[in-house]
């Protein structure tokens, strides 16, 4: 589907249209930022625990994960279609 992004591995995939994929990338990038930033806008340990369903916060790893996925989505969104210029 033109203008879409497919996320998945083998049979389990999800397809997002371009605007949803862009929105998801921005959300993940901002979430990663709010985990890593110091100051009053930083997510608290309680908020991070809620996001991780009560598991150990793992703030740095989760921030890297969110920002890494966001970067891959941004890269995929800006790739030219096969055969394009």
C-alpha cells in the first residue's frame, strides 16, 4: 500500500498509513525524551512503572528503545519507493 509503513516480523505484521506512522514516531520520540530529560517534565518513576506494568523502570533502556523505534520509523517514512528517484 503506497504511503504506508509495515511493522512486523514474518507473519505478525501491522500496517499503518503514512500519517499514523509519522504520529507514532513523534509520540515514541517524545516519550523517549520525557524519560531521559532531567527536570520537571521528566516522567516520574511511578509513571514509568505504570507504562511498564509494574516492572522495574529501566528508564535508560526504554528511552533508547522508544527513540530507536522512532528513528527507524522516520527512516522508513523517508525512504523512496523502489524504483523511485
